[in-house]
C-alpha cells in the first residue's frame, strides 16, 4: 500500500508519498465552493481531460481525512510513521 497526502494553501500544492515530498507546484487553480458532493479519487466530470486518463480512480482508498489547514511536512511524516 501507499500513504499519500496532499496539501494545498496560498503557497501552492504538495503531494507526499510515504511521508516524502513527491511533487509540488504553484499553478493549482481555484477551489470550487459549491453545495455539491466532495469527490475523492475521481476527476470532476465538468473538468475532465481525457489525456490524463484519471477518471475514475480504480483502486481502494482507505482512511481518507480532511484537515482545515495545510499540514506541515513534519506532520505528514509523523502521520505516515504512525501508520506503519
């Protein structure tokens, strides 16, 4: 299994795999404020781009969590180490 965590704030987006920063970027778009459902593991069909081949996710997502702030890299490493 893999432990994947993502953060997004005013400085950009970061993706961590197994507690280590894997990718980061600053061109992350804008969060959509809507009354619709939250989608985890699928690209929203409104913005679907077939070149990414990521609609929908085929696998198992277990123990998903959402925080009200971007976690630090130390916090993500701590969470990863606690799941081993």
